[in-house]
């Protein structure tokens, strides 16, 4: 692994930074592309997206501002491991956004808004046989499906 690590260490910093920009831009755009199956005219979905973005940015900012070398973080209990656990979770924008989005999406008018949430589109991909395109995309090369059948 030493030679492999040396290859990464030899990459110039501007190239490494450019690769990071491309990688994280791609990850963000793929995440946003999941919204194409939801009804963005629904007030429910707009509230969920807005609160997720706002709280995902503001809550970690609050937790990061309150931490310093003299004060370990925003949460103060007698259990140090619990403090570190909660301060770490709520200092991450992605984690806070995920928690808020999952909580709101699964509690606000779930039964009435299945179509607005995009659930009918995802149903056909829950099983391998749900869509005829699955076999084209997920088959093994060199006809190895004879030995390893899909589930």
C-alpha cells in the first residue's frame, strides 16, 4: 500500500482540489436529481425541502460556533461520550439534513401524499423483476447469470 499511497501523495494540490470540486459537485447533483420524481408544486414537499436545507446549514453552524478548546461543544451532560456523540452528529450538515428530511417526509401526511412523494415511480424498482430494464443494467458480464442468478 505504500507505493499506492505515494501515487496519491504525488498529485499536485490544485489538481486534487479540482477533483474534489468535480466529485462533490457530482454528488450534490445526483442527490438533487432524486427530486425529479416528486411533485415540486406541493406545499408539503416545498416545506420539507426548505426546512431540510435551512436546518442542515444553520444547526451545524450553531454547534460549530459553540465549540472551542475550552468548551467542547453545545451539548453538556456528565457523560463525555454522549456529548461527543451528539456534538459530532449535529456538527455535520449532511447528517442534520438527512435526519430532518427523513423525519419530515415520513411523518407529514404520508398516506395522502404517496403520489406527491414519487412513491409510485420507485415501486417497480423494489424487485429485480419489476422492470424489464433491470435485466439489461444489472446482469453480469460473460453470461455469468447462469451461475449467479439475480434475486
